[in-house]
């Protein structure tokens, strides 16, 4: 099976169930499938040969980021996540290595996209996620009759076919491209299954980390397993706590800093957070010693993070984690047992 097969098998069983919640908008699995088919047809039309079409995703958190990602995977393309917080010059250095053909972008980044397009001439197709802009809008694509999608899946599961081009942080020089293929992404999905208690429903994952970067695979894994992704466009501690309570969130993906801010919130005890089962911490160098946040939760809890990623370590380490399970001691309103894992 390739990654889109995992999604389709789940979507067929949960067609009317919510896949994505973003503010007042809800996208069901059936709607997400239909939109992704239209996106996949557009990407197939942009291909000039049998090579996977590299497609940049450049946006703050938005439900349409996931629509684009599922469409790219359906077309057999390569997702090229671009962190919206990076300098244009840093993004250009990375994109020059992978030579993408399409860019899905948010209108708030339109000026940056023009500069990127001028510097990376391989980009021939621009898709604005949230408005009418340069190129075509995502809304226009999903309103059109779906175009045929090129056949690309073979019986072996295309394990070596690239599906993600990641950028290293650039702390040791020019950002380097790291290739994630179908085989290594399958490891991510298997790890996601193993992390969850099979006796309980998948539930709702709150997407706090950038989905156009590291948070994207986590969100896709939630969809492949039949859960709901709750999109958070910005971090506000009170709003996060309110939505955990309202939507009965079971899993978070966030940074160690954001976790600390949540636990520091003065009124945290007034929220019912009993649904929470797991918090995934994005890669960050927080050391081996007990962190301030974990010490307030339990004196023996330790939150660990793997070392800074190197070009050769990212794909292999995606499927590994170090987790600490502990009893929540700060409030009876918090889940009785929650696991904190670092990715």
C-alpha cells in the first residue's frame, strides 16, 4: 500500500464523518476525498514526464493545506513543505535543489511567492489556497470536473518513490534536501498506530505545529487512521485549552515551549482536559534533564528530544520515539494518564 491507499481505505468507511475542523468550517472525509481528486487531476496535467511532480506547500495552518497535501499524494507527486517563517533567501536555496513545478500558497505570502518564483524558474504553476491570486485558486480547481489522474502505483507499493522533500535547518550551512519515500512514510503510519491505544477510538488531533512542515505528516497520519484534525492557525493558550475541552481533543502536536505556556496558564485547572492522551513534541534541543513543565506535572517525569536532525537521520528517525508516561499531578481536570513523546 502507498500512503494514499491508507487514507482511502479509511475515508470509504467514514465518508460522512469529520476529517478536518478549521474554525467554523468542517470538511468530511467524503468532501476531502472529492477535493483531493480534483487537485490530483490538476497536478497530473502539469506533469511533463513520468517523474513525480514536486509541489511546494507554503502557508500558515489552514484546512486547505491538508486538502492540497492529500491531492499531491493522490497524484503521486512530491510534497515540498516550506516553513512560512523562513527567510525567502533560505527557501530559495532549498528549492533550487529540488526544482519544484507547482506551489500551493496562502495569499498572506503572495509577495514572497513572487520573489521565490522569480528566483526558481522551475515553478510553472501557482495555486492560491484562500483567494483569487497569481495563478489559479484552489476553489476554482475543486469546482471544476475532476481530470484523470495518471497511473503511477505499482504492485510493489512504490517503496522507493519520493513523496516528501524536507529541508534541514541550515544551522550547519546551506539547507539540504532530505528525501522521504513511500517506504519510510509507511514507518510513520505504523509508528502512529503503535503509539495509540487500540482499545480507544482515534479521536481528535489538534494541529498546533506548522502543517506545511513537520505537523503535516502527523495530521495525515491522523486522517489515515480515521481521526479528526482540529486546525489551530495561531497559538493562544486560552483558546487552545477551550478547544481541547470543547472538541475532546485526544492528541496534541506542539513545541516544548508551547507545552510550557499551556501548563503555565493561570486558569488551567478550570478546564476539563480529561480527553487528552498524548502530546507530541516537535524536534527541539531541550536536553536530558527533567524539564520545568514535566517537573510540575510529576517530579519524576522527563521529556526528551532527539538531537538536531542531520540529512541522513531524518527519514530513519521518523519512526522512532522516546516517550514518558506519567500521572498528571497538576489538576484533576487533566487526563488521568497522558504520554509525552518527542519526534
